[in-house]
């Protein structure tokens, strides 16, 4: 019985990974994640860094929040986002290393 429980637990992790990867697979969402990394940023700061409209960013932030990738908090009239899961932070770190070389040495 123990091995069945372990499989079910593993399947749950696989399902979570699959949902997260699907939600992250959009180019704009990847850019947002690379921008956020391990920081917390307001929606306006994300808009300025990523370079698209606030409504477009808000839509994509909402998708990632709904899938459990991002956490949001309100402070007065601003909403701040951060990556909500340490496993996702590890993945983002690896993605940044491989796919988000922002300095000229990696271009």
C-alpha cells in the first residue's frame, strides 16, 4: 500500500509541474518570470520592465497567480507580485541561466 501512496503523491507533483509549465510556456509570461526572479515587483514596475500594456500584463499575471506560480499582495492601490513556490524559483533560476542572458557576455 505504501508504494501506491508514493505513486499518487508523485503523480500530484507531476500534475503540479505540468500545470506550472503550461502556464509558464507563453513568451510574455517567461519574460515576466525572468524579470521577477526572486524579487517582488508592482504591476507598474513589471509593465515598465517588460514593455507592454498594463492590461496585457495583468491578464498574464492573473493566469500565473491562478496556477499557483505567483503570489499577489495589495498595498493601498498597488498590487505586488512575487514567485510563490521555492521550486518554481529554482526552475526560474535555471531558465534565467539558460534562456534569459540579459548581459552582453551571453548574447
